[in-house]
């Protein structure tokens, strides 16, 4: 879980990091294409009621230490 989101429907839902979800599916044995398809067709695109979570692509700025100067 990455946080929560209060959208224009005036209720809070859990916000998941889409990339981390794909990473977990790959670690469980799927290739990356299968993992993205699974997320799109069966997870992110599913409506599971009023508490349906949201998914976001989280962009992180690289740390300066990781840059090759």
C-alpha cells in the first residue's frame, strides 16, 4: 500500500503502487508482460464494490548517490 486517495467521489480508498504490484507478480513467476496483463484485466480494471482500491504509477526521483558522475 502506498497511501490513500480521496477522489471526486468524496470517499477514501487505498492507493497501491502499480509497479510494486507488477514486481510482486514477476517475483511469483510471471514474466513482465503476463504481470501487466494480469494487473490490467483482473486487478486494476476490477470493480469490487465501494471500497475498490486505486492504482497509481509512482515516480521516484533517483538519489544523487546512484548517479554515475
